[in-house]
């Protein structure tokens, strides 16, 4: 050793010396640039899931998902009416329109998404057009459901990986594959057809439902119901999230869901030592109509399709 | 500073993130090399951590958010998960500094390698506490919060870690002095192409 040797009794100097040989040429942003280049081939169909990698995937299997449920039962008939309407509506063909907006608590918009389309559950046919706008830009996704598969094309984009083919074909994943119970209230977070039945899981496990009163809309009359669900807790290595869901369901006199409004408030779990997330609130308005109309969808030309075991385009990075 | 304020476009986000990395990246890299023991692993660790930070960059709470502290937490947690997964095996350094050149840079490099090797021989928890406590200069309570243990445990790890580190460096010095005449004063293990 020479005269530059630090004093062992000065641990700070010792540790500083332990990193004094910083080599030149290290590019700390290289990994991010590589990752982003790959991510740009995907659509950010939605950014509610703008959470550390694995958060969405892990949540289905390992999240706490401790549904500290309020009891179901303030109005059992209300719950039965709502869940019954959801089940009935999702069992017949329907057209739908969804508007989803995520805002910071100061009301600034973080992301906004619209989806419109139709689905025939009996024949497992559906088509959707999804338009998403986030801080990362705008994307349009065409989505087709044929049989047990989902076909997706995103523009602007470069196609599916190195194949360059514009359409991705993948098996429709189970609802639990990518999302925790409170995250997907309509179906599209999980790359599934949008359906009123998706909310059933939340309502049946952790909700209070009550009758608000009569309601009506273009061409229908019925009843308005309100519900609250949660708090729903989930976590991974980086974040711990608490969600509260409130909503309103409009059911017509034929027992079909006409309008479904949900508000999901998302914040960090108090008292934990992981990343503090700026609270956001997502408002979803989903309307249904055109019941029992025939849905005509065909798969894209085979030459334009690349098969992947899991949906190639996913939410978030 | 990441904002919870009005949503910003991707260009602005990228600019602010790149500026943050320019200003703070090197210090986190230096912390990472003390945790991992070699620069390649440190670079991987910080890059992976920056990817995680970037994902939450638009949503870091301006009231409680301190991206520097966030990144430190991510680095420590990521390194811990890598260690758990044995993704980064703690193996002897493969590429020792060039021992032919005996100048100030070579001395600093050799000294740094010896210190890191001594750190690497400590239990991971002790090593992490030493790095956070003395390199990052965090108070015991903050280290405890970061590692999910009590301040008393931090104090114990720091005490034992320092004692072990001094003992190891003392051994190195003794060994080094024995070899001094034949290897131009290079620390033990460096001269023959490896760190023990």
C-alpha cells in the first residue's frame, strides 16, 4: 500500500476509496434505451398498470389481495339484481362503448382510453377498436376475438417482433392471469373481451350494493344501483397499493346492464417503506346496447398473423 | 423533479429523467459496486434499477418523493433479490487491474479492489449496512427503515461489519507487506491475477 491508503478507522473514507476506480465509458441509460426500443413495439393500451415490471403478472398469483371486504348484505336483493343483470347481459351479444380516464389528484389527466365494439359470447366472436392516449403518445389497437383467440394489431407500430407481421394471435388468457381483483373491472386489462361480467368477481367478494332509485336512458327505463368495494390491498417488491372502488350500475326493466360507472382510487399503502405512488383515480364509463345483434368477425389473413403464446401487446411497458 | 402535477409529454419526462441520471447516476453506481463487488455487476444493477425508477417517474409523489432515495431503495432491493435468486454469484474478480503499471491510478484501482473484496467477504447484510451507513451516510434509523429491521440491528451489523472489515484489511496489509519486495507493493492476491 502507499500513502493514499485510507485510515481503516475512517469507514467513510475507506468505502469511498473502494469505488475510486470508476472505469470510463459506463452508460447507465443504455439498459433503459434498449428496453424502451422494445417497448415501443408494444402498445400502451392503457397505463393504469404503469407499475414496476411484474406487478400485474405477479398480482394474480402472489398479491396479498386481502379483500378486507365489507359484508355483502345491506341489500341482498340489490346485489342479486345487479349480479344477475351482469350475468344475463354477458350471456347475449351486445355492443358497448367505454371511456376510461386516469387523473392525478389535482385533476390533471394521466391517461385516457376509449374502446368501442361488440361481442357475441355464444359464438365467441368480437371486435374492438381501442384508442389510448398517455404521456407516451397515442396508439390505436384493432382487436378481434375469434374462437378462443385474440388477434391484435396496433398502430403506429412495427408489427410483432422480428416477424414484422401486423397481427398478433394469442389464446385469450384467463382473467386471473395478469390482473389482481380490483384492477380489471371491464376485461381489457386482461386482454379479454369487454364484458359486464368481469365486475362480478369484485362485487361478489367485497361489495355493498344498494338501490338508488329509478333510472332511464335512451330507449330504456330501469333502476340505478350504487356499490362500494374494497379496500383492496396488493403488493409486490416495489409498491404496495390500496384500491377503493365505487360505482353505479343502471339496469333496465329487461334485467340487462345499460350503463356501468366505476371510480377506482389508487394510492400507496400507508406505513409501508416501498415506493410512494402519487394517488390517481380512474373513472370508467361503460355503456351497453344493441343486444342480440349479430356480430360478424373473421380472423385476419393468415399471412399477416404471428402466433404468440401470450398476447404480444400488453398494457404498460 | 417528477411531478404529480400536470401530465407532461414523453420528451419532457425523458429530459428530466436523463438529467437526474446525469446528476446522480455516478454516486449510485459507486454504491452499487460496493454492494456487488465488481463494476460489471454494478452497471447491470443500476441499469435495472433505473428501468424500474423510470416506470414510476411520472408518478413519484412530489410531496414525499425523493427520486434519489427511491433509486437507492430500488438498488438495495434489486440487489437483494438478485442475491436471493443467486443470479449474481459472488465469485472472485475475473479481471484484476493491470499490475504492470505502477502509478497513482493503478494504486487506487488495486486499493479499491482490495477494499471491495474485503467487503464482499462480509455477510450480505453487514455489507449493505456498512455501505448505506458510511458510504451513503444515512442515519441508523433510515438504514433500518430501508432494510426493514430495527435501528439496534443496524447498529449491531455496523459494529460487527466494521470490525470484520478492519480485520480483513489488516490481513491484506500484512500479506501485502510480505510480498512487497517482489510485486512492487501490489496488494495480496492482485499481483498473481486474482483476489483471494
